[in-house]
C-alpha cells in the first residue's frame, strides 16, 4: 500500500502537547480536557486523551480574539 502525504498529517494533540501550548502542567491539561466542552476530546481508556487539532485551534484563536 502506498502512503500518501495526507496519511502523515497529525490531526490530534496529546494532553502533553496541549499543556505545552497553553503553558500549563500536564495534570492541568488532563483535568481541562476532562471537563471542557469547548473543543473535541477523544478518550481512549482512562488516561489516553487525544484532542481534535482543528477544534482546539479554533477555540484557542477565539480566546485571543476575546481579549
């Protein structure tokens, strides 16, 4: 099977990446992802969290516009 460029595009963030982007602890990122309705969060098991990249980036942009 031939791999195309579109299969290599990252479509989600991890909680660790969210923590780094927001400048918060990983624990706070997990807590935030557990309670937010602002962007799409995919939970796989108890601790495996993936955040839909496009919905997160739209939410983040809206936070800057609100200031």
